[in-house]
C-alpha cells in the first residue's frame, strides 16, 4: 500500500518494457519468425540500455 505512490526508477520502467517485448517475441515467434526477430532486436537494445545504466551507477560508486 505504501509503495502505491512510489516513483519507479528508469531501470524498473525499462525492465517492464523488456519483459513485454520478450512476451511479444515469444507469442509472435510461433506465427511470423521475421517479426519475432524484430521484437527480439528491440528487446536486446532495451537490455543494453539497462546494462549501461547499471554500469554507470557502479562506476559512480
């Protein structure tokens, strides 16, 4: 209840986007492999962005 108004971090937002893209990838992979590969590439780009944020936080410590 107390987390209801808590602001989400950029990593949390990107992780949710990544999870959604991977779900789309899995669902579409059964129908159209080319479109599924596009979703996978998008998801990988989001994961690289998450990794960059984490690395920059660790470098600032």
